[in-house]
C-alpha cells in the first residue's frame, strides 16, 4: 500500500470508528425552508439562509442581469484586472451600512478572517482570542506565528488577565478578537465589556459578525450596532454567505485599513475576485435589508417560537440568544443518531461533532429562517419530541 493510501485508509477508518466522519447530503434544488433530498421533501433546519435571501426572486434577478452584463467570471485578482465598478459600489455601500469609512470585499468570510489577521499581525505580536472563536480566526492566528492568549469563553476576568500579562512582555501590536455571535452556541459576545477593556489597555479589536450580519442591529448591521458601539471597534468582519444569501466576506473599518489590506492581505492579492453576479446579488440584499424590516422581525419571532418549543420539551439548548439553537446530545454517536432519526422523520438538521464542538457536547445545530412557516416549525418540533423521547434526551 502506498503512503497516501495507507494514510487515508487508517485515518478514515478511525473517523468512522469514532463516529466523527461527516457524510455529505446532496440537495436537489435550492436551500429553501423545504429541501429535496433523494427525491423526498424535508424541513430545512440547518441552513444559514436566515432571511430567505438565497432563494429570493429579486436577488436572482439582480444576479442574472449582472451575469448578462459582466459575464460568468472576472478572470483576475482584484489588483490586476479583476476590480469592476460593481465591486467598488458594493464596498461603498457596505461601508455606509456599517458606519465605517471603508470596506473591502473578499471571496468568503473564511478568507476575510484569515486574510485580515495575517495581513495585520506578525510573530512579534500577540493575539488574544475567545476559546470558542471560529476556525477561520484560529487558522489566521496560526499562520501569523504571533503569540496567542486564549481566554475562557466570554470570561472578562480572563481577558483582562491576558491584557495585563501582555503589558509586561513588550509585544509589538496586540489584537483582541471575538466572534459577535458564536456559531455553534448562538450566544452573543459581551462587546461593551470587551471594548472597555481594549480601550483601557490601548489595544486593537476585531469582531467577526458572520452570524449577526442581517440578524442583529438596525437592519441587520451586526453586533457592534446592536450594542450602540459604532465607531468603537476598529475591525469588523462580515460574511455575505449566510443571511446576505450569496457568497463572500468583508472587512469594514478605516480607509487606511482598507488601503493596507489591498496591499498586504494575501487572499485579496493572490485569489481572483467574485463574479459580478455575486456582487450584484449582495448589493440587492443590503437594499432589501433596509427596505423590508419585516424579514428580520419574522426571523426573530420564528426563532423565539422554535426555541421555546424545544425548551418546553425539555431539550438542553445551551446558552443560545439568537436564531442559532443547539440541541445538545452528548457523545458523537448520540448526536449522529439524533440527526439520523430526525431525518427519518422529515427534518434535515445536521449533527455537529468534534472537532467543531467539544467531544461531550456534540449536537444538532438548528437555525431558524424567516421563511419557515408555522407548519414547518411544528413539524420539526413534533419530530424532535418523538426522537428526543426515543433517545432519552427529554
Ligand atoms: C463565525 C464564522 N466566521 C466565519 C465564517 C466563514 O464564513 P464563510 O462561509 O463566508 O466563509 C463562518 C462560517 O461558517 C462562521 O460561522
């Protein structure tokens, strides 16, 4: 057996034995509130299409029009010939929306986090990061070679300990970084306290608003706006791939931050720009956010209804405060079984296991959408009730 074959066989077997192997489920059609898998219809409870924008006719129309005008691809990185007028229009629009001087769009939220952290920090610096921050922040930190201090989840005493220790060590720059909404638990970072501490110690701060863009704050401006902290956080990351309904990531901040990243953010410099169909649909999404506040209201009323339903049934839903509601099952085996049995009962809710979450907190993560009907949510709750009893979770 060759080296590669041996490596893959051994390691894949181990993943299967430990119940940590991810299966891909193929959807025949769009990521709507109901999806078709293997010819059967399921209630979709795992999508990031919070506001239904991924399947919205106005968004599709905008994308089609841009496709006709600009073609299928841009055929270059932004710094060579891959910047079109619509890219700049979207960036100006995002900057205005986020109350920042400027914004820069990247290929995904993942590349935005990796690109910004690596573009700004180096081995003489320190990065102070919440232990539950997203993998893209962790990967960015690893690539910088900077020192790191990982503080306990949302623990402000531990964060201050890290800041105090840093004072004595003579680092170059110091960056405090947190998710705005934590992706696996749906809880919100205590931004006012973090801002207070980073000001007290005179360091920089970055918030990843992937799961709060389009969800929290006025017209979905994110957690910084939600806490009335506009102008107080130097670096805001957002994604265009979740509630915004398309694909991409962005960084919002000062003009100089944008100018620096154009020159030193490696995913920006070395990977091609978005096709304009994506850019046009994202622009349309930001217009819809302003024009149709009822979408976000519906998202939140659906989220409250579904979360209460799960809690009334007796499920452990952790500390969720947003439309992300985890249903914690325990071991990987139990989480997988929960997902499998829900699927057999017409609900598509993906199990999330280690290393994405701790080994003993494996779960099915549900995300409610504004486009879920009451019938969708009731059908899901019925399935959770039946399966939860079978598995002894309630
Ligand atoms: C907190 C957080 N940040 C960043 C990302 C990456 O976003 P994208 O899917 O646009 O790459 C995700 C997506 O899973 C996320 O949950």
